[in-house]
C-alpha cells in the first residue's frame, strides 16, 4: 500500500477546490461604496465709497484758502470681511503762491488742494506717484505692518474731513477752470492671501495686480449709497396737497390723472 503524505493530500485538495471555483470565470468579493456631497456658499467682496458731508454745490467758485467739507469713507456692503484702501489724486500745477502777509513766493509745483489725514489711515509712501500735473497718494485702513479688517456692514472713519484750496495768486489761468480731486476705493478679501499676508504693502501688491475696476455703472448718491434710478422709484408720483381742517394738517399725495380733455384728444 502506497502511503501519501498528509501535507501533500491537503495541497492537492486545495488546488482542486480552487480550480472548481474558477470554472466559468465567476469570482465573489466583499465590496462597499459611499459618497459625500457638500454645498458651498460663495462670498462677495463689495464696497461703497461715501462722502456723507460733501455738498456738490460747495465746490463751485472756489477761492484761495477756501475750505469745504469732504469726508471720503468706505462702507463694506458685501458679505465677507475686507482690507480696504483709498487712493487720492490732487491736481498739481506750477503756481505763484502768497504768504499770510501778502508777499508772493516764486512759481513752484504746488498741489492745488490740501487736507489732513485722520487717525486710522496710513499713507503707503512707496506708492506715491507724482507727475507734472498731479500727485496721487495711497492710504490703507490700518498700518503699514497690518491692515485693519473691515467687517460686513461696517464703515471706516473718514480719510479726511475737509479740503482747502492753496493760497494761490491771481491771474495764473485758474479762473473759471475746473480742477478735480479723484478718489478711488479698493477692497480685497482678508483670508487666504498667499499664505495669510496682512501687511499693507504685500496686500496692495496682490490687489493691484488684479487691476480692479473703479468705474460705477450708475451714479449714486454719495451720502446714502442709493442709485439715482432707485431714488426716482422711491419718490411718490402725482401732486402733493395739504389738507387742513383747522385742527390737523396733513400732506397727501394724489396720483396723476389725465388732464380734462386729454382722453378725447387721443380718440
């Protein structure tokens, strides 16, 4: 009788079973699957440049050393926090100026308007641009070391409160001219800025590289941030009449109705 090693018999048996399972190409495995869907809400960076104390008529017929109220500030009317900047361009001309005692200085490049910067704003002197006809300065809400976060619905302090015309001498071609002060406002998100940059110079470098658009698609009221078209919608139509019975006084608005005979004309 031939003796078969038990280990050999076990190996043969396993091989036979494996061959049986593989017949027909059917293999069975334990499997599983799962999925995750996450909804994200995209934020919005938006701001509004306001001048609540500016009266457009106050800039008419300016005279040397006249001071008018002008207080540019920024409202964060977006969703996300922002770092914000203001850029101010003032005309510069070669002019003869006068001293308080009436004596005149030699003609020299002179900024036509000057102002005093308020606390909370810092000029980035490296960004100052001077040309023959203008000087442009850039200010950050914060310090050079760190921009100040402007939260949703929050307004900065005014960059300055007033502007004053230089004490220029007469007969230099300024009479009846129309010099302008241009102010641009810029904003950028406060997080995920190239690894968390917060210094004013670095943040401005990121922001300015994207060349943000400063033009507005429609004129706004600088005091209320209301677009002119919306203001017209809010104004009541028709005529306002006063009702007075001797005791109570009330103003009511009656809707416009066609004038008598207008309907007949149309026929």
